C-alpha cells in the first residue's frame, strides 16, 4: 500500500496524464493525419496514371456529376466551342523552376454546356512585376484538349494587375462574378500544349510516394512505446525502493539486552520478527539513513579514526 501511495504523488500523476495524452494524440490525431495524407497521395497518383494511359474523351462523357472534377482530376478531355478573349484573368504568385510567372485564365464557351474557365498556360513576370505581352486566344470555333482540374481553396479575391483581375487561387465561382460569366463552379480546365490558344503549358505533377506512410507508422510506434516506457520506469522505481529496503533491513542494529543462552534460538527468532516489523513501519527516509550508516559509518566514527591516526604519527 505504501508503494501505491508513492505512485499517487503529483509527479507520477502528471507523468501518467502526460503519457496518456501523448498516446491518445498519436493514435487519434497524428497517425490518422499522416495516413490520410498518404491515402490522398495514392488517389492522386492513381488519377495521374489513368490520365496518362487513357485517351482523350469528350467532356460530356467524362463528367457525369459535380464530384468528377475531383474523382477524375487530370483526365484528358476534348471540348468544342469558342474562346472569349475579352473575359480573361491572371493567376499570380506562382513559380515554375524558380521563375515567377503569371498563368493566363480565359473563359471558353462550349457548343453544348456551361461556360468553363481554362488555364491556357503561363508567361514570365516582367520587370517590376508587369504583365508581358502574350498571344490572345483565337476567335471562331475550335476544338481543344485539356485536363480536368478541381477548384482550388484559399483566398480568391481578385486584385487588378496590368488591367486584368489577378487571383492567388483558381475559384471559378469568384472569377465568374468578376468576368460576368456563369462558369462551372466545381472545377476548370488546364490546356495541353499545341492547342488553339495555348501558351507555355502548365506542368503536371509526377507520381511520387511521399513520406506520409512512414510518418504515420512512426506516430503509431511512438504511441505504443510511450506507455511501455512509463511501465518500465515504474518497475525500475519499485525495484530500487525494494533494494533500498532490503539493504536497510540487513544492517539493523541488534536489540538491546542479551537473551538467555538456553533461549538463543527463540530470542533470535523473536528479535528477527520484531526487527522486520520495525523495518516495515519505518518510513523511506529512515530506511535510507540506516543504509547510508551501514555503508559509510557515522561522523563520530570517522572523527575517532582520524584522531587515532594523528596520535600514531606523533608517537612515531
């Protein structure tokens, strides 16, 4: 019971709570966070692989619902219609290979369906953050091949740059209000190279594994090791306290008085039992003090030994 009370001290209680909270965070928050990112990356890799292997298909056949912009992102689609060169915007604060660029966003009106925003490609940022001249989108009916892209999240309020509205993320709903078009809100298109109206094509990401799976497994391991470490330290504390108690009980001074010779065994047994009971009742400080006296002696004994050594040197 005394050992259990020691583990109810504030230090141990705080330690147990801290380890419990850390283990809960590892299993409930940190590991799922990394594992979910790994699942998202695997899904993106699958979409990229599909877009590379699949031939371009008409947009109306690929898109069967609003969620297809996300589920089938990067898929190549074909679309017939007309560019709207007067309805154009810029995507700012982007870089490609360390070079600051503007992406040119232009409205495309298909022959059947809702207007849609298309990223025609990028142009380098000019001196003093100016917008350089670039070719306008062609007029008339054209057929284009593009990739499906999902709407980006983040601050999307446009600011004027070079006479055009410029945004930090592509949100067709916001740009549709600015440009005066009823754009498809769930996503946009990214134009491939060598297409009518294309500029330098925006790059597509490569297939990569990423570190998220290993990070998630590491958090699971940390969450499992933390309680085990606490159990080990508790066991080590109990073992140390038991060792101190055994050392203290082994050097207990004899009881006062001498038992009669005929009752030596009985007196020894009685004294041993009494000594054990006394040791059990002693607190931790007394046990440690007795162990220290047994190992190093008391101060008076050390003084007597030094005095005797000085006297021996004087006599010689």
